[in-house]
């Protein structure tokens, strides 16, 4: 009986082999009949292997998604000629039931490719400190930069010191610092018989060589953090055309700035973000280049003990828009020019990183204080870390009348610092939007360094304390995910490492938090805002346009994207893509790999 079944089966297979092109697969199936003892054995058709079916099976979770890429992304990767082991990518669905505790558990990814490999994240790393701050401090947290008087006021004279105390405010504009200092007059103080103390010791050991990262120390993304940071650690240099006598009125518009004209966007940028790093020239009417006699040089803010020319000769050379060839040199003591300015550039506005953050704030305060109290004769100096003056009573000034001194000695209160006023920052949710939309490096450092001060209640913050706090937070909130390795909060570091699955865990946690909408809205909308706005220029028909909220990152050897995508089904997805490869920033096809990740997800 057994031999009879085998014979019939072999005859059937022989007949099919004569008529089917897929004979080889059927022959292999038929051979399995030989020696089979079951009475119910049937030949099963092979599983289809076309690319579309294979991709749909992966989406439905019927195949192992680990180290598998959709074929459209594979094609882009091959076109970019990037080694496959240089890419990490993962797309994961997010459940909508945030009230169900079980729903916060990681979902099975639609696909995952090298997602456990730690990569250099570049500016996508900003997603970490901004969410940690949002979770630790709350969306409405504000910084307060304060002004104190330390002494006794008698007949319009303060016998003692004025203290300006930094708080780590990431976005303290020059004008608000001046307003703070001017509050001393609201106390009826017309003279100060003492010193002005700058207290920016809340951040310790956070300064660095602005040229160390890439030798381009003038660029705003290289600015240093400071507890009393103003204007993002930069100065604004304006070159305004001066017309020749009897010149024709403005007839030619100046070249437009791709980075915008506001301080936030022009002054800060992601590294190598082509849109934000183009030469910062305002779009204003300009004089005909042939009628430009020279340029007026304007520095903002005004700085004391600082030298610079007030005019600059104009030339008829073509305008060079490369930011690497800035015609000026900035030091802590002055601004100089090593070549003329082209009349064809029109009115220019540049933000240049000041080489020493402490010198910048001191020279700015000296210049402001001279306007507020022109007769001031005391010193302007930094607080002594060894003297906790905020808790220390000041000696009774001998310049006071004897009866005032007698009263203070026996009946008065100790002369401790008295709060005169403060200026509050924008709330945290606005700050992180500035950071993630415009990839502001120094603001990220300010927020991260603020965590030990306000979340951990420490008196002084350092980078080791900052990263220790983030590590502790990570272990408490994401114990199953590999912690990031950070040496700079902003991602402006080549030795920082984050595994895409770890970034995915953070994005998932944020999705299920009460602050998700605030966090998501801090990101650029694909093709519409932030550093992902350029997607519409690269791929006008990308289905992710208007449906993805993304943070990008770029370094010499890094291009990355991370954030959220809402698919056409209405479901939400977390996406992370990182490419670490030699000179990838100059590979025009590399970003298309990540763009395709967004497009593929948007179609789900």
C-alpha cells in the first residue's frame, strides 16, 4: 500500500513537471512524499515571494522584522552607495490608549535594522535633554535672572554692592539684561558706593575652546554655555552700505537670508544645516552697488574695552556667500577686518560666536552700567566662589551717619542681599520649541546644565553632574533601554552614542506622557517648519509632508532623523534613522534614505 501511494504521487508530479514552469519547486515538494507515511498528505503551493507580498507580510508582523528593510529603502540605500552596516533604522507603531498601562509597553516594530547598534546621533540627541527637562521641570518652568542690592541706601546712595545673578536662562536677550540692571534706579538709587558683582558661578567648568570642534569658532553653533548667557553667546555685526554723494536711491534688493532675520533663527543653527548656515544677509532694499562708497560697522550689544572700526571700505568684487570666508576676525578685545566688503552683498547681518563667554558678559555689563549710572566709580567683577555672599551679612558702612550706624548695630537687621527685581525667561515649552525647530546648540546646553540646579536642587552645575542626572533619570524611567553616552548635550560631539532602540524608547515614553503634544509640537513639521522644512524642496510629493514631526541631525559623518509620523491610517509611529559613514553630509543621496523612511511610514 505504501509503495502504491508513492507510485501515484510520483506519476502526478511527473505530469505536472511537463506543464509547469515552476517545476523545480514542485519537484522538491514531491520528493518529500517519498517515505511519508501519512494517509492525508497533500502537496502545498509555495508561498509567493514577490516584493510587494513580502513587504506586506512584514507590515502585518508575519515575518521576523529584525534587520529587514522595506525594498524602497533598500533601493535608496543602494543608490546612496552607503555600506549597509552604516545604517540603523526602526519604525514602531504607537498605541493610542494612553490610559491603559499595558499599552505603554513597546510594540513590535514594523521593521528594525541594526537598531541596537549605538550610533553618533548628531542633533537628534537634542530630543533627550529637552524631554528630560520637560519631564523633570514641567512645561511652564521659567528661569529668573535677578538683581540684588547688598548694603544700606541713604539719601539716594547705596553704600554697598549691586549683584546681578545668572540663572542659566537659555534665551536672555541683551535688552532684558539692560532692563534688569536699570531696575536699580527704581529703588531711588542714584549712586553706588561699592562694586557691581557678576554672579554667574551656577555653571562651573563649562567653557571650552570655540575652535576645538571644527576650527570654525565664529559660527554660532560653537558658542559656549554660561549661567549668565546673553544673545546666545554671540555678537551681531551689521554692515550697512553708505551711499556716495548724490547716489540714486535704493533700486536693488539685498540678497535674502535663508535663515531668517530673527535672533533665534539667524543666530543659531544645526551644524551644516544648509538652510540655516548660509550667509546671514537681511532682505532689505540696498543701494546700487556702483553707488556704495563704504560700509558702516555696527556691533550689538555695545561692549566696553573693545576696539573696532566704524567704517569698512567697499569693493566691486563679486559677493562671496560662503560663511567660511568671513572677512572679519573677532577676539575678546576687538573686531578687525582682513579684506574689504563687496558692494554687491548689500546690507549684511552676521552673528559671530564670542571667544570667551565671561569676557562677553562682563564687557556688556560694563557698557550698560555706564549708561545707567555714569558716575559709578567702583569695580565690576565676578563673584568669588569661596565667599557665599548671598548668605553673608555685610559690614555696616562707615560712610553712614553715626546715628544710622548705631541704629543698625543695635536694632537693625543684618545687611543681607535684598532682591531688587528680576526678569523671567520664556517658559520651558517655548524654549524647547526654539531648540528642536532651529537646532539651537547653546540653548540645549543651558537647559541640560540647569537640571542639577532645579531638578536636583544643587547649588552648582557641571557637565559631570548634568550627565549623571540624565543617566539617573534614564535608569528610573527607561530601565530596559541602553542609556545614551553624552559628552555634550546638544549632539555637537563625535564621541556621543545613542542606540536607535534607546531613542525609540524615549519617543514612546514621551508619546504616553501628558506633555506629548508640547513635545511633538517642538519638532519641525516635515516640509513646513524647522530643519525638516527642506523636505518639500527635496521631494515635493513625499507623503510625509505635513504628517511627520521630526528632529534632524548632521555632522561630517552623520545624518539622522527621529520623531513621529502619522500614517494615512491615522495611526501614530515613532521613527529613528541614523547613518554613520565617512563624509555622509556631502552625499546628496544619503538624506533620501531617511526621507524614504518618512514616506514609507506615512503610507502605513
